[in-house]
C-alpha cells in the first residue's frame, strides 16, 4: 500500500479496536490524538467526520468512520493477512452477519443498558435489538458456534472475531455485558493475540502520556 494511513483516536475510546485492526494488518500508520469536547468537535475534524467522534481513518483520500466499517475496509486492503473470507466464499455471509450484528444490535443494546434506556416492553418491537436478553443469548449462540469451529466464527480468525471479542471483553470488564462462561472461552484467546496486546500497550502508554501532560 502506497498511501499513508492516519488513525484519529483517543486511547480510551473505540479507537482501541481500530488500532488493534491496524496492528493485525501489519499496517504502517500515524496516530492523531483528539480530545473529547475540543479537537473532536473542531471544524478541521468534523469536515472529515461530522459526528465529531473517534475513530476515523484516512487512507489517502479515503475517509472511513465506524469501527466495523474500518475493520471491514482494512481487511480488504490487506488481503494477504486473510482477515476476511474471500468475497466468493460462503463464509463471507457468516463474516458479514456477525460483524454487523456487533455493530448493530450489540452496540445499541449494550449502550442502552448502560444508560438505563432499554426499550420498555410495549416498545420492544420498535427496537432493532429486540431485548437485551435477546442480544446476550444471540452472542452466546455466536460464541458457541465459533468454539465449535476451532474458536473462530468463520473457521479462521477474521475481523469479525476481532470486533465481537473486543466488545465482549470490554463489556465484561466494565459490566455492561454479563459474564457468561462461553463469552470468556471465546473472547479470551482472541484478546491475547500479539497484535491486540501490542495495540493495548500503545494505547495505555498514550493514555499515561496524556495524563502527565494534563497534570
């Protein structure tokens, strides 16, 4: 890849997942750290990402936001890393299914649960995630399915595993996702991958640096 990649992030954000994906790809990338409420909302950044949130990646003239989209995009940009099933493979459907289940129902339900804003019983039909229990039970189904296939949703590690395992690990750590044995069995080996450990260490170092600069 000739074009440079820039990751706009904050060390305590979903940008940690994007950095992990960049490390899995073996990508050369630069990091631009943005601060909540200030540089994230500045005109220079919102011109790229009107949401004023992180992460965002810029790859040449291409701007990609949303973690699942970043993961899918990078997987296709680095095919030698085999982080997505081939486009004509039956596994591609499985890959998309769980990647976007994580981006849709999981993200919505877990956030709503954390904020005490789950849909009331008489409005659940309007919620794309149904109920929180529906989402947890479907996550358990996904974990069981992956474990039966050697630990991965598509039979081999993919960006879908990265995204779902990161959500499970983060959610269980901060108690927005209930701990279930299958969640741990599935996620633990994935978040112990060298690329994840390296990305986490880099973000932790960055967080300490920001703390020092702010003191």
